[in-house]
C-alpha cells in the first residue's frame, strides 16, 4: 500500500493565521489562471453564507418524504438555473409523507415543569394532548417475565432508554476528576451500558420490536433519550410506532422522570405532538449539468446528499456538503466556460436511509456511469478536507496525485492521502459509485466535533458552520473538478488486489446494491 502524505502544516495554527492561509496563496506560487480565479472569487464574492441562510434557516431540516425536502430540491434546482446551469429533479422513488408540527412535553405531576423533548421523525401525532403516568421497564430477566408484565403499560407512557446516572461528558469528567475517580466512573458507565444491552437481549426484543410490543400492549406513548454523551446533544432518528407518539427527552429531564418513576412517585407528563401524516411523497435527486465542450460523454460528478434528519437544521450533515458543491458549480460556470468534460452536480435524497438517492442515480444512468472520470463527495461536517483515499483503485495515486498538484499549496498541504486505499462499502454516497466500479472519492473533513456533537443531533445548526473551512473545501473541489475535467487521459478503473482478513479470506469488493425506492418495508 502506497501512502503519500501532503500534510506538512503544524497541527496547531492560530485562527487568524489559518484564515489568512486559506485565502492567500503563497506569494511565490504560480497558480493556473483558472484556479487563481476560483480562489479570488471564493474569497471576494462568496455566496456561502447567503445560501446557508436560505437553505438552513429558511427551509430547515430536510427529512425524506416531507414538504421541506421537496422545497430543498426545488430551491437547489432554481439556484443552479439562476447561474445558467441546466438543472432538473430526477425521481428515484417514493417515501411515506410526513411533516413535523409543534411539540410540547410537560411534566404535570408531582410538579409542573416544561420538558426539553423532540418528537421522533415520522411519529404519529397525538391528535389531542395525551396525559399519562410515566413508567420504566421492569427488573426482570427473561422474555416470559417481561411479557407477563407487558399488560401493565396500558394507558402509560413508557421510558424505554437506558438511564444515565451522570450527564456530564467524558472529557469534562477526565478534566476535573482525579485519575482514580475518572477510571471508576468510566468503568461504571461501561458496565451500565453493558447491563442495559444484556437486559434488552434477555427480554427478547430489540430497538425495533420493543416499541412495537409496547404499543400493541396499549401504551399511550414511548419516550427515549438517545444521548450522545455530550451535554445538550441528543440524536434524533425515526419513530418505531404506528399509532402512538414516540419522543426523545434530553438526558437531564429523562433522568429526572426515571428517578421519580423508580422511587414510586408516579410522575405524569403531557404530550402534544401536532405532526401530520401525509400521502406518499415522490423522492428526488437534484441534478445540475454543465455540458462538456470536447468530451460531453465523459463526466466529473460533484456529490453531496441534500436530505437530513430533522432534529435540527442538518447544517453539517450535510448542509455544508451541499453548500460546497453549489458554490463550486457557481464558480465553475463563471470561470471555466470551456469545460472539456461534462460536469454534473448530484444532490442526493434519502442518503440517511441507505444511500438511496445516489444508488438510484447509479442504477438509472448506466450510460453516464460508463463515462465517469471521477466523483468527488463531501459529507462529514464543516471542517477543511484533510484526507483523500484512493478507494481501492490501483492507479488512483497517478491521477489523484496529479490533480492535487493543481490545487493551491496552502489547501493541499492540509491533506494526507492513502493509495490505493480500500473501497468504501457505505457511510456516504461515494460508496454507491465505488461499488459499481466507478472512481468515487470522499473528501474527508477535519472532525470539528462532528460525530459526537452535530451528527444527527439536536445541535446540528447554522451556527456550527465554520465558513472559512467551507471556503477551503470549495477551492479544493473546484480545483480538483477542473483538473479532472482537463486531464487528457480517462481515469483508470483497475481495482487493487484485495487483502485478506483476519480469517485468511480475501476481502471482497463491495457489491452494488439497489436503492430502497419506497418506505413500505423500511425500519
């Protein structure tokens, strides 16, 4: 495995220095005039913040099947057309229609307190407010015992998630506790998580089947707390109920209710959730295209998923990727009028449910797939790109390395590369192309607390965007797209010899999968 490291910048750089470094190529560096225009446009006339306002504040979260998702498709297509880019919506399926409404959750006994809670995606509404006692799961050790208890949930709201004794982040505990106390608390936390996993297994259910069983037994509602381990941030996914509301309660309020119920105080809460179940909705990808002037049947694809979960605004997952690709298309159209190859931007739907939009595009456009030079995908937060893998393509070093040489030095010096790398089997939309043998590359970003703090959480909001970092990524993406388009050679698709796993078996190249084109069997 060949590893080429471009990373030479110091690990810690003062913010003011880094901001300057992104915007000002070294005085001795001679950039290609087209790339120089990209840099000047991004730093002098960026539209990133205005677009972020329109998409994230104006439209908001973009859950598949919602009117907001369709609005984001229409907005992105209109934005592309405003720059003279051909743009259309391509349908790849349908999904259950739903729209979030007002959610109020209050404790009404033994005292009054408004709770910090969020209705889960696709949760049924309450029609009228539900008031009920809160109960916790019983202390039993078998499915038979649990099933014997199940009738007791009738008319109750069940707390279904693990109780968190300490609601402080691991980093804060480590900072302030003695080493001995830190190790003690860490061990207790790990044991509690294991005990809860073992408990759920012992009663014969899982995260999908347990809510169904509680609902069938007559529960009035289900509450969980999908805490990230960082104070104030909970993850919001989909409800697993069909008739009763399912909500997520912040760790602090959830813990209070749990303790009250455990102590026999019989707390009561009131849930009002005004979401709407709508008819099935068509699901689309937004596709923009600048036709090539010399090789119109060869393609450079800019890739980002447009959909999001809807606990917040979907800012870093994947608003920043969408903004990067839109801004890149804008400046390519403006400063690269004679593009050799056709440049496509694909803003995919339903990535969060299994890469469905990009898989649909791959399956529905075989002729385009034959001519793809490269796919550049961005999907992991606001940070500057610091890693590019060859995704298992044997000759990727030759062309990715060559294209990176056309990128401003202060941008490429932040990046380390891994050639030939291993093919991505999932996680983001480049994997849809890789599985089909098409060179697709993830532009992987610096973390900026992504997985712990903003990924699918209630805190994935506009204010978490670091626009200087996104500008860096626009310069990188535009430069790579330009270089890939201008390359006189068509990129090799030869795959690496795959290594063996721990069992001595040869690892297989990921298998191309059909998209889930409707929500009928989605769990």
